[in-house]
C-alpha cells in the first residue's frame, strides 16, 4: 500500500481495536482491512481509562499514555510485565516470568510482588480486585496477544475515584471489537532456545449493525531459561460480538485462559566488593541470566494439606492459571443522560509448584546454616543417586531450597460498574456530571505449604536433591531428600484461607468547561465487607512414607500441620473516602497546563489476615486505621502537541501510608512473613515525548524520583530510601518505518537502588537493549526478527540479602538474558 494512502487512512481515523461511536461507524463507507490497519499511522490521542468521559489528552487534567497495537507487535513483549516496562512512570520488576511480577508508579513503594497501587484492567474492569494477593497476582490471569487493540494508562489523578483499589494508577488492556475487517495468523519460534507459538485473530462486520472479533494463542516449549523440561504450554482464546443501535451499543464477550508457565526465583550469584559498590558475576558453571534451579531430576514436591492428606504436585506443571470470563457492556441514551453498564464474571484458579532457594554456599557453609556442621551429602536422586557429593563437580555449591505448593482453587471475581453522565448547558459553560455505583466481589481461597531440601547448583536443568547424614554418615538427617516439610524456623507463613471481599463504591464527578479552562472534581466512597476464615499451622508429625513410624527430630516430625480446631474467623468491615480535583487550561491549540490533587485508598487485602490487626476471637478489625492504605498525590504538568511532536512533563509529589506483608529472611536466615507498617513520600518529574518525521519516529520517557521512608515499625529505617527504588527509570524507542521494512530499537533502564530498606547493599543500574526488524516482501506477509537484551546484561531486580553475605554468594533475581525470536505473520 502506498505510504501516502497509509497516512491518509490514519488521519481518517482507521483505528485497529478502539471502539468508535456508532454514528461514526454508520457513516464509514470503506472499512479498513487488517493489513491496512497494520500499516496505518494512528495519531488519535483520546484516553477513556480512569476518567468520566473520553477526552483529548490536552483537554484533560490527567497524566495518560496510549500504546497502540502496531507498536506492541514491534516490541513483541515476552510477558505483560515486559510490555508495561515501556509505559511512562510505571516501574516494573519483570523477572518472575509470565506472572507474579512487581508493578508500581511514580515512587510509590513496592514492598512485595504484584500490583498493589496500580490496578490492571481488561476492557475497563479490573482483572482482580486486588492485584497483589499472595501467589495469585493479577498478571497471572491476563495475556497480551493479538486481541489487544491498545493499552491505556493513567497515573495518579482521577484513578483514585474512577477505580477502587488503584490509587496510584490504572493500566487498561482494550480489546479489538471488529471495526477492522479480517485478521492475521503468526507463527513464532525461539532462536537458540525451545519456544513455539501461534497467534491469530479475526474480526469484521456481520452487517451494518453487527460486528465481532475472535483471537488467541497457543504456545509450548522450555523457554529461554534452562529447566530440563517443557515449562510453557497453553494459551487463551477471546471473543466478542457487538450490536449497534441509534445512540449506543451492546457488547458481549468471553475469555478462556489455560496456561502453564514457570515462576522464576532468586538464584546463586557471586558478589564481591563493598555494599555501596558491589561486583556481581556468575558463579562457576552457572550463567545466571539463562538458568534456573528447576530440573528434570527434581520432579515432585509433597506437603500436608489442610484436610490432613498429603498432596504431591509436579514442578513441571509450574504455575497453572485458569480463567473463564464472560461479560458485557451496554451504552444507551435515556433522555439527556448517557448510561453505561459494564459487568463481568471471572471464574479463576491457580495451582502453583515452584522452587525458591534461600541460601547457597559450599557444603560446610550450608551444613552450618542448617545446624548440622558435620553434615555429609549424597545424591538422593538423578543419575548420580547414592553417590557422595563431589565439590569439584560444576559450581561446587549447594542450595537450601523451599518447594512451594500453592493451591488456589477459587479467586473468582464478579464486577459491575454502572454510571450515568449528562452534559448541562449553563451560563458558565458545559457542565458534565457523572454518577455511578461500583459493585464487586473477590473470592480468595488458598492453601499454601512448603518443604525444604538441599540441591546442587547445576545449569541446564541438571540439579539434583541430596540426602544429608551426620555423625560420620551414620545418622540420617533428611528423609527421601526432604529436610523439613515446612519452612525453616517457623510455620508462620503456612496457612489456609477462605475469604470473600465485598466492595460497594458510589462515586460522582463534575467537569466544567468554560472556553479554554476546565475545572473538575470527583468523589468515591468504598464500603468493604470481609468475611471468611483462616486456618494456621504448627509443627507436628505426619507419616509421609507410610511406614508407621514418626521419630522426634525427623523431617516427618518437622511438618506444618494445620489446626484440628475451629479456624480463626475473619469478619470485619471498613470504608474510606477518595477524592480528586483538578484544573486544565488550554493555553493554545498545541499547548495546555494542568494541576491536580488527589487522595486515594487501597483496602489492605490479604496482608492483614494473619496479623494482630484482626482479632483471633471474633475476626473483627482491632485497629480500624489499618483497614485501608492511603495515597495522597499532587501533580502539575504541561502538554504540547504539534506537527508530529508530542511532549508531556509532569511534576508530582506523593505521600503513602500502608500496612502490608513481605516474605523475607530473619537474622538467622529463616524465611518469614513479616507484617510491615510504613509511611513514605516521593517527589519527582515524569517526561514523555515522541517525534515523527516522515518514516522516522522516536518515543522516549523518563521518571526521576526522590523517595524516603517517613515512618516504619523499625525507627532505624526512617529517612532511608525504600528498597528497589531507582532515582531514574527511562525508555527510548527509535524506529524507521518504510513501506517494505521497519527497523528499530527499544532501550529500557534504571539507575541503582537498594536491595532492602536497610540501605546497605546497592543493586547495580542496568540497561536492556532490544532490536526489531520487520520485512514485508509482498502484500499481507510480514517477517520479523525480535531480540531483547541483546547485550546479555545481568539485570538484577532484587536479592534476598540486605548486605554482601560472608561467603560472597547471594541469591538474585534477574531479567531474561538475550532472547531472539523469528516470526512470520500472514494477514487475511
């Protein structure tokens, strides 16, 4: 297709995946094809997420961004977290794999994994009411594939009042709905690693008033990190159908997700130097960025369930996420009001089997760490079964690891959002008012068990479990390779929960537009009802090997046994007010300035369940002040857009108060779940810009942050920088887009940060560089090569340790190393 026609089509508003008003559809004569849409320059700049009404970004007192489908296809993100790394202001720790990553915004604290202050949405409704439920985070249940038309984000601002539990911001994946005729199919493969994937989508108009879209993917392979078995397998399919009528539409949609993926953990790495200037490098024979301690020789994990029965789960099943979702959207006019109703029910579950090292070192060091200084190690399985461990083989290191069996059969989510908007003509200008009611129920049923064992540190999925003896090899310490059937030191983190969160939130807003000035405000009040129960555990004995014998001090008598009495009740309610107000001034056609102040809340979620804040007698909330966390934000910004140049600069200030849980190590190296009560503040500036000149385009963003802990359960932490908080995150994507080919790069980086809140060990700065090439040899055929982290940078996102360990072996989680994939996409 000639370039001039492509650009003309873009200016005519040929959008791929963004719902157009029904009147515009009716007037459209030539419907774009999928091939044309893929080559369309789409300069639309209106965001509908987190606001009462979609507006041009220069007319809205908010900080928003849009990532279009064509840009997503060039980046070819390996996960949702990889995609979100390119959104301005969003900080992502994308090292856990497909799910379980960390997300935050503009210096708000990231104490644990998941998205606490950022709500992840799909088509305007939250994927989950809480994005950071323990081992059931929101990103496990959503995938970015060819169904996505665009990704919208809002940071701060009215995210506090147009969404529950997302005061820091909202990221919304918006599906295609059939405006474009046809579709595409793509086959992709990894180069140098085992990965095969097929994506497809198809949509169009069934008649003048009916349209549809369907799409999905399936994949299989070991993936870019060595595990010794197939760790990725599964996919999803989504569909929707839309009926348009005068003044509105009705849309029904569904999704089926069934996907396995690994949860990547912290693995051994050498660290020397000083805490302020550490030098990280691979341990001998174990390249960190493309290896795990998952292994074909370590097949299953066993633990005691709340019902008193032993259960075995396979590591090769990884994190098995399932979702069945159905919902709809209705929009129509009633008198002078526009009524919008969105609803969705999602039946979701996740079964996880993963492996987390908590200490690594030489045999004598590990023996001391587990309290057996005269320990002797021999292989309990694998090709060397029965042989003594040889320190000269491979890395020579051993790791104490926790086998994690998590069964979450019910995290179902029911959400309904009903709103009515009207524009009033007044002497002062156009007054837009919105009234709404949000209703949601989030179930959370989970049992969580751990076991402990020792394994050797070997690459390429070849690690094996070891047996341990003492007293010269005469007295066994392990049983079948298991050291404990719980976590070392405590059973505090082993629990079973069955709770339901009921949320009711009325909200309202106004926006008065008078000439070039717009003044707005909004309120929301969240009523939260939490009910259910929690069953704790304690040390006990269980006959796992069914030999009729359990001996004091053996692994079987160091088992997390769930209480045989009545579970602890959970029964409390609380509420909180959120508000936001702002002003936007359109100084001229290309230039606008705005200011906004907001206060948003976030219900405490599962972090409180095992804490002293809940009475063990009646389940009430002892301390009402910790029922929700709060975020106060002030921002002021300037926006400019003219002749292919866009520039947005926002200064911000945020104060946060939160109570949350964090899995970490105590002073003896034992794992624990700590309940933290913190206050923090952050200020800084966010810059986002793009420039288009003919076939050349560059986008860039950067967020500078100065953050500080202002209150903590440990006074020594006050004044420190929150862990994992870099002073700068940045992104740069230059590209050249010609008729026959596209070539570009994607650069994402962060400056250094502290590993923990103690502010001792510094995590190094890192930059990952990706490149992409798309070639179109003939019409409707596109061949692509995409490479991420081409420099194979060791990008460390976290370590378990707060300072350099005495043995100079740390446990670190990193982004993927170099990955190259090739694909062929055919449009029809």
